[in-house]
C-alpha cells in the first residue's frame, strides 16, 4: 500500500459559485451585447473552505438547494467557481449522471473505451479493465449492440460498471446507489464498500439518508445555504442536518395550519356575505372529443356516483362563491354537451356558452391547412361578448382542489383583478410541483419563478418525471432536478375583464409571426402573461395552494384518480353524490 501524503487530495479555498437569474430569454440575449445590465444573481456556494485528506470518507449533508451538488460539479469540472480556488490531486470517478456521455451509435464495449479515455486511461489500461467491467455490468449480448438500443437501466448499469472499476483515487457519489434491481443495487453497494476499504480511495458522498451516511463515512460536512455550518464527526453532522429538517417541517406545519385557518375564515365569510361583485368562471372544454364516449378522458367517470372531474370543479366554484360559469366548447358539441353537463349545471348556477372556432380570426387572416383551434388565448377570446367582469379560467379535465377556488374568488371579489395606469393586476394558483406529477409518464408544466409573492417568470417545461422520488427532466446528457415545492401553473388564472382586450390586441401579432408551415403554433395564456410581466405591463400574485392536482394525462392515470376521489369522499371532503 502506498504511503499516505499529508497533502489534501481535495481542497476548497474561499470558493463561491454565483448564477445569474435572467428574467427571461430577452434579458439573457441582451446580456450578450450589454455587459452592464442589472441582472439578479444567486449564490449556490458562498465562501466555502474545506479539505479532504487521501483515504477519508466524507459525507456532504444538507437540504435540497443547500449547494451540495454544485460542490460535486465543481470538483468534477462540470462547472467552475466564480471566486476562490479548488485543488484536486487524483483521478476522479464520479457516480453522478451515470448515463451521460454515451455515444448512441457505438456499442457498449466501444463506449467502455470512450469513457475510459475521458477518464485519462490509456488503451492498454482500458483493455486490462475491460473483462472486469463487462462482468460487472452483466448485460450479456447487449455489450456488442449500439447503446441507443439499451434501456435506461442498462445504460445506468454500464455507466456504474465503468466508473466504479477504473481504480479511482477519488470516488464521488451523489444519490447514485439506486441503480437497477435489488440484487444489482446490493452489488453496487458492495463495490463501493470494496473501493473505500482501500486507504488509497477517497470517498465524497452526497445522500439524504442518514443511515447511508453513517454506514460509509466517519466525517460529515453539514452545508446550509451554500456555506459550511459544521465539519466534524458524522454523527454530529447528521444530527444537525436532522435538526434542520425537523425545524423546517415544524414551520411548514405551522404555516399550513395558519393557511387552513385563513381559508376557513374566507370560506365562512363568503358563505354569509352577498355577492356584491359578479365573479365568472370560464371552463375551457373545447378540447373534448367530437363524440362523447369510450376513450374520451374528460368524460371518464371518476366519482362514486359517476361524477366527472368537471363536476367537482363546478361544485368547488359554486361553494367558493362564483355566480356564473361560461363553458368554452366547439359549436358541434353544443347539443351533447348541454345534455351531459350543461343542463344540470344550469340548475345550480347561471350558465353561458362561448364557441371556440378555428376560423374565428382577425380580419386578413385565414386558418389555411390548420385543423385545430389556436390554444387557450383564443378560447378566452371567444368569451369577449359574454364576460364583463373579473373572471377565472380553468381546464375542464383538471382537478384543482377547494383551496385554489376560494383564494382566486377572494382575489376577484376583493377588486384586486384590475387595471391601473395600463398595468394588468392578475393572479394564479401556484401548485407545488410534487403535487402535479404523474406516476405513469412525463408531464409539461409552467415552472414559475417568484419574488415577494409575485410571478417573475414562467417557463413551459416539457418531460418532467418522477425520478428517484424527485421531480426531474432527463436528457441524453444531463438530469435537472427541481425542488419539490417549486410553484407551477396549472392554467388556473384570475383576470380582469380588460385582459380580453389585451388578447384582441396581441392575437394578430401572434398570427403574423407564425413560421411558414407551422400548423401547431398556439396562442397561450401563460406565454402572454409572461410577455406582459417582462414588458412591465402586468403583475401576477402567486396564490400558493397545497392541494394535490389530479388529471388524466395518461389512460393509466384513471385508476389513481378514481382512488383519490374515493378517499376524498371517505374523508368527508365531498358527499357521495354532487351531481
């Protein structure tokens, strides 16, 4: 065994990492040409100093967003510090994004040589290690097939096998010990134990599991808001981290209790006061299929008495105090829609209809070869002769929960949805990202940024999925994780009547700028609101809600949605029959 050096193998000296927070794509582009722009920044790591000696096993512990992953990325060279100095004296093998860097057209065996080369190994060294890597990955004949034909699990097995068998001097692990099935996970854990048993291998581990940290490490670095708060024995580091979690949990519980009490007070006030301002709910239902029946997800019964999702939205809206509902549908659905939904709704509340038409366009424009309407902006435009006061909009096939309806109605009823000096005052229901995901595939969400309770930016983000229990977007080369409580838009907005005038002004400009041949471009409410905020022509209050969103993005979601409503009825949130 080689003699240990007393020089650190990893050393951070007053390291900071600062990210720019652009208000939108326009500001990002402008920053290329104008260096003196006032752009907000956020310190992911702030004046961090620590060292790791050869052979040490160190756990980085802390809450989501504390800066742990940023530290690992700087050590591996994925990103660089804004300030300070980082020294790494040894070959680094990182068990982070295991599938990143594979060449899809090359075989698994060829990718072993490609990955090995990037890790600084010679061809002779890789050839010597190849049998060990192949045996560990255990993917059989697929080793000589193109990686593009691999499942995500097979790619991860190969990635782990390469990175764990190159005899690293520094092993970095970031929640990557959950690869494959149970037997392979145990195999991975045993491999990590084997590696760190050699005093020449240094381990840097990021995990949220206290037992895992204690099992593999003797030393812990507790990180909070990008700074080192404690560096010492693992028991104490984990203890401080768990204390932080308990404190946060207590604060959340207290905040939820206060929020629930406030909502209860609002609901009670609404129940007893007169509706001195007319509030309208616009339900966008033009996307329902041309024939109601098998296969139309909006028409799927989800309640114990055959209720549709839309029935629960109508029930919650009436209970919150809305006194008019406008259904936006297609003209050809009028008769069927009234028979199935509209007529019985009209027995409870004032009902009106607006018709979204592909050919309802400003003068001088035609639909051409397009076959579908132009999105949510055109849907709301269809209401221009019906809506004459503050209004909210929702999708017909989404369940939003009682809390959001109460909050938006209160906003509208209080006269907060208005226009002052040319500035639109709006609101949106801000759902927690973790409460809007599907167990059966990826979803698209309007991921929001806010400051002091106001929306600052909204990014339509595709392919969000549950990955290792967290919300993430996965690409061929990278995985981006999101904070579970990140606010997202589910297309539930509170708007002044004048907002329809804004849509009328902007629709022609949208149509004029559609690229030739694009038959799928959509005039979308979130995009329009984002533009208005960026131009200083609107502000939007984010109304946080902790209710769980339900929707049927996939057919496989139907049983889950039915079970959710069954539980809501069992818990007394709804009666057995609300139709």
